[in-house]
């Protein structure tokens, strides 16, 4: 990041003037701060941000400016960055499997909240972390899914094991709490319903009252044209079900959105390198770049195509196979993508809602991936 930084009006102004030949991510701090305020105003508890979804320092700084006071961190590098950029914020080390040296680093950095989903990793924490004033949240999972993909495949104790762990956390003198993640891009609010009721059941089984309940990330982003995520409805459901399930005295609630917080603040522009024999479209970005997660989470359909001069193409859309720039045949966007029929070499394909799991997972495979970030006032047009 240079000292004198240009702020552009919107993506098309940048594209028209700069004619970038590498992919560009447009970041609108105002959009990020609006989303942060939507969570802070609407969520019935503490709002933290899952750093992994987009660890750009400008993102962290803008979230702090908007009033975010907690961060979900997963590694020493994330802890180091948050301690530096948000020294008064809470750090929740919610990666339930850690090397001993990582735990020692977290303790030295003052981390006071950890998650756990197994006996072996709890034993490590009990060994290395002073219990006084420190929270351990037991991460549990259910066989339900309303999400784009299931997070329970890697982390989370069963309800029975979670009850055992919650008891052990309490007995070891830590603050006992519970946490879950319903799966990313979770468009079915009933997933939270099931998880919150299971949390109450775990407390009953354990005979331990959880101090806090972290309802995870998973809040959906706007990916499909015309399907707006219903964040406020999910917030209201979480508040109501927590109250019901814990009979009027729910634990303090926490959430840790990644995608739902940051996706809308970034728009990607990838240039059309070629339309091969009038058929397949080749972009300068693909699944080894900022479009890395599309094969797993599905296509974003909020697409505009603009000519190099900045005019938006409006011809009737037709399905195309779209490839990324590398020589790997899996470097292809899922399915067929609806694009204006007159799309041409040199055009920019502009995708909205691209802030999560994009810059963070971009690679330099095959020499591509020279992704730049440009700051804009607005993301429209
Ligand atoms: C990845 C992750 C999140 C964020 O998930 P989103 O689906 O991006 O909201 C939150 N909590 C934990 C523990 C995670 O691993």
C-alpha cells in the first residue's frame, strides 16, 4: 500500500482509465462499514469478524472504525495482525486444533477465548492456558445443513461428547461456553434453530450453564441475482429461539460472520483474454485466483460485462463455458455462465459480492494471479 492512495469513484471509472490487464478487486469501505453497522444494530449480542474470510488490513481497519470489537482468529499470524491493528479488540482463537507452540503464542499475546472439540485438544489447553478468566467454548455439530457446504465434516463434537467436554471445561476452572458453525453461505435460518436448541440440550446433559453461545458465521451473502440474504430475519430467529430454548435466560450471544460481513464490499473485474473460435470465454482470473471457491459454493450470478470504453453490454444473455487463465482443465467456472451474446475480447466481466474467500485464497499458479486492489467510493456501475 503506497502513501498517496487514489480513491476512484466506481469500478467503471477505473477500468476506463487504467485498462487493467490483470484482475482487479474493487473495495468500497463505505459498503463494508454499512454491513458492519447492520450486524451491530441487528445481531442480539457481540459481533466478531472471522478474519480468514478476508484478512486485508484495510478490511480490519474499516471494521474497527465501524465499531467491531472482536475477531475470530485461527493462527499466530492472524493473532499478530489483530493485536497490531485492533489492540483493544477481543480475540477468539476458534480453530479447535492447534500445535502447542501456537497455544503458547496465543497465551503470550493475551488471548482469553479458545474453542475445542476433542478430549486431546482440551488436554493441551488445560496444560498450557491459565484458567483464570479464560473462556473455552466447546464446538459441537449436528447432522443438519442449510449451507453451501458443511463445516461439520472437519470440526465439531457430537452432542454427547460436547456435554462431556463442557463439564470438563467447567471442572478445570475455565469459563464454559458453546460454539457452532452452521456451514458457510447458510441460507436456511432453521439451521440456527436446530443448533441453538441442541446447545440448550448440551447444557442440560452436562449440568453446566454456558456463559456464552457463539452462533457462528454462515450468514449468507448476496450471490444470486434477486435472492437477497435475510440477515435481519436470521438475527430475530436467533434471539427468539435462544430465549425459548434456554427458558428466558439464554447465554450471552456471539456471532462471527466472515462472508456475510465482507462479501458485499468487493467487486471483481476480470478481463476477457479470448473468445476462442466464438465459443469458450477465457478470463484472466479463475479458480486458482479470486474465483477459487466457486466450484464449491456455486456460481455468483450478479455479473455485468463492460466494454473497455466502459459501456455495459446489454445483448441478450447466452450460456457460455468460462475458463480461467491457467493450463489446468479444472480451472473452469461451474456449469455454464449466462453472458451477453456479444461479449468480446478485452471486455471486463464484473462480479459483485466477491469479498469473501477470494483475495485470501488467490494463488500465483502458472504465473497468473497478479491481483490488485483498488479502493472505490461506490460499487455500482
Ligand atoms: C470460517 C469460519 C467462520 C466464518 O464463516 P463464514 O461462513 O464466512 O461466515 C466463522 N467461524 C469459524 C470458526 C470459522 O472457521
